């Protein structure tokens, strides 16, 4: 057994490669990712009121997440470019954080987990960018794949202990 067996992005000599997905049949695939931007309660309130000086934070972050999902293969070196069927980016404002949720769907030969994670991350970065003049202590975190369907490995749904 070679040191690289089981790592699909490495060839037998350990060199990086893009996985060949051409033999796979296209299937419907969906991925859901979430992340959070932790902030002062005053900042979350200002976002909810729409009183951030740069404009409508969540509208801009939504578009940023959608755009980012379509550019994932430009950012992640061995990620396949995909024809994205749909992207939804939504937000939940809590007292001291904003949760970002991104869902991406396609019909293709490889999954959209990276696209969903990228959408959630860039939407969170956009929230940070638009609010940084008000709150320099914000923290972006908890970027997590919550669910995926389709493909050879089958469905995945994150389980949270105690829920």
C-alpha cells in the first residue's frame, strides 16, 4: 500500500491531480453549509435595523455568497468547475452573531460541498467588511458542512449532540 492510497487528489507518485469524474453519471446534488459572524449586540442590531453606513449588509452579503459559489473552482486549485443550478444564501440575526446559511444545487458528476462552504464563507467575510468600521472585534467561525445529498458516497447530515 502506497503512502498516497486513499487520497484521491494525489497520483501514485504523490503529485497533485484533479480527480477524473468523466466516468461518473450525473446526479442531482445538494449541499448546505453554515457559518457565523460573532459581533457585539449593537452591531447585530444595527444590521437588523439597516443602519450600517455602507448599505444593506445582508443584501450585499447574499449576492457575494452567490457569486462566490460560482467562482469556487477559481479559488480551490483541484476543485472542478460546475454548472450551478441554484444557490440560496440566507441569514439569521441573533443577539451577538449572524448565522449565514448557503445551499447549492446542481446536476453533475461531482458534489457542491465546496461551493456551499465558499458561499457561506464569502457571505460572512462580506458581513465583516461592511461592519468593520463599527466593530473591529468580530470573529468569523463555525464554517461547517451541514448536509449533502447525491453522489456515490450518499447522503450526509451532521448530527449535533443533544439535539
